[in-house]
C-alpha cells in the first residue's frame, strides 16, 4: 500500500532485524516508553541488540502456536516498526488484540494507519478472525486517530488497566469486526484518499 511516507508492507520478523530494531528503540525511548508497559528491566537492557534474539524467539513460538501473528512494518523495504496481533482466541469468540509502534522518523506519513489496515485485513481474511481490539491511553491522540481512520470504534474505558510509566493508567477500548469493513480496511483507507494500492 502506498502512503505519503512510501510503500508500506508487513512481513514476519527475522533474526537479522535485531540491529535495526534496537537502533530505533534506543533512539526513540522518549517517543515510545510513555505508552508501553512498565518493566523491571532498564530500557537499554530490554531494547539492546542482545535482547532481540529472545524477543524474536518468543514471537516465533507464539506464531507457531497460533496465539499471535507477529509482523514488522517496512517502508520501501526499511524496518520502521512492529505490529503484533496477540492473544488470538478461536472458537465462539474468534478475536485478538492489535498493538504497534512506529519509529519517530516515520510518524505522520500514514505508516501506522497503513500497517494497521494491512493487519486487520490479514486477521479477518487469511487468519479467519472476527473481531480485533486495541487499548489506548486517552491522552495518546495520534494512536486513537490511527485506529479510528482504519475503522475502529470506541467501546468503553478500562479503569487502571495497564501499568505504564510506573503507574496504573486508564485505557480506552476500541474494536472493529469483520462486518464493520465489508470491503476491507485497506479499501477503506484508499476510499478516504489516505492511501493507494501499489
């Protein structure tokens, strides 16, 4: 999909992504840390290049088990972020959540919206899911706009839902179902004039 920033694609993570992943994560601490779950590990430890092999291994394991669909986001072939469809539940629920991050240098060019749209279409068609949820802090306006552009609707507020920046924060719950996007999320972005097909 083509957006102002370039050609956006999703692909599975690779072990050799470690250098690019770590460089972005370490450089963008101020851009990313305030939205991510708290951890006992220092930022440098959990985002250094030596942390990637274990993260990559965990993503591959969850992918093989069918509990997650892990992706990296690329623009013109360059690694610029990650997107994960996680907690995949089959059966009567047939749902999952989506989470993502994009490098600070790629914010504002339609990259996150394109990545989420591609993931939604994959989840609903190739993976056969029915519903996707995302939770976002109410003060994270850019992420809320990304999800709403793609077709997610606000469904409620989770009080003190996630420990972020050392404290428990409220998060809005947004969701979308396959019936909400009969033509797909990518087609919806194209129809809005926000993207075009390659």
